[in-house]
C-alpha cells in the first residue's frame, strides 16, 4: 500500500540544552508560538513544539543518558535550517540582539536572494533569507 505524499509530514526535532530558554528566544526573534510542551517527572522537557508561520519545529532537552546531544556536545550542528522571511535583515538583527552569532553576513547573493547564516545561542544554524524581488528597500 502506498501513501500519498500529501499525508506525510516531516517535523525537525532539535536537541537543545535549555528548551524553555530556546522557546523564549524563538518567540522573541522569530515570532514563534509554543503549541506543545511536555516534561517528565524530573522536569526535563521531553517534547515541545513551536509554530513559526506554517512551519513546526519540535524540541527535546539534551539528555546524555538517552543519547540526546545538542550541538554544544557534538562540536557543532551538521544541519542548516533555512528560514524564508519577508525581511531577513530585521529577523537577523533580532536574532543577533538576543544572542545569535553571524557566521555569514546577510547580503544580496548572485542567485536572487538576500541571505546570511547565523548560529543561535543553542548552537543551531539558520540561513535567514528573502528573495531579492521581495526584499524591503531602504
């Protein structure tokens, strides 16, 4: 039996040391809305989810005994999250204001986008992008 592609959904789950702080960060910088949060008896967040526009990202607290390690314990993140927004400069500035590090500055790119790469305070990598034909003009 085959499944329709329309019925399949992939939700990235980021392992984070400090899930509640991350939810606060993404709310302030990306306008995220928390939609779920579950903690175990030790108050470790075993699952949380946020909505950024139509996109859902879930989180799990770093728990070494379970093999859940965040970027800090792994020496960095091998994954880039690509975020398309109407104003990448404004989003990038908010991210930096709240602790992100610019890895590649936000600039016009030859392939028709204005974008750059940032590392959030939890070690996750984000490409923040706006199509040049949609970028706000100064």
